[in-house]
C-alpha cells in the first residue's frame, strides 16, 4: 500500500515548501522510483542481473540494473561529500 497519487495528502506534500527545499538539495538520479518497488521486484531484478551477467560477453563490465534511490544511498553520498570537503579543507591553505 502506498500513498495514492493525486489524493489530498499527496497534493499537500507536493505543495509543502519545506519539503521542496529539502528535495531541491537532493542529488538528481536516473534510477527508477521507489514507489511499487517491493521484495518481489527486487528478487526479479536480481534474477535478471544474474541472467544478463551469465550471458554477457564481458560479465565484469555489466554493473547491474539500477535500483531505486534510497535514504541509504543519500547518506552514502552525503558522507562521501563530507569526506571530500574535509580533504579539500586540509589541502587548501588558510587565509591570513
């Protein structure tokens, strides 16, 4: 069961300016939407990945079918960006 698109609650979320500001900073992705992605779809995608990899000319070159972008992915991106910012801050001379 998901949030019905086009319903009153969904519309209210789409009009919320605070949520829009948070989403504006989120990384853009070409991954499929999370809505409708469940354990069955995940398993089917795993089977498709294995099938394609088994029949590929260069199995190592196949990176798999993209999965939906999740909070775990957002956290990993944020942590990577923070580490990079720390490296740049340490390598950049301080202004006097």
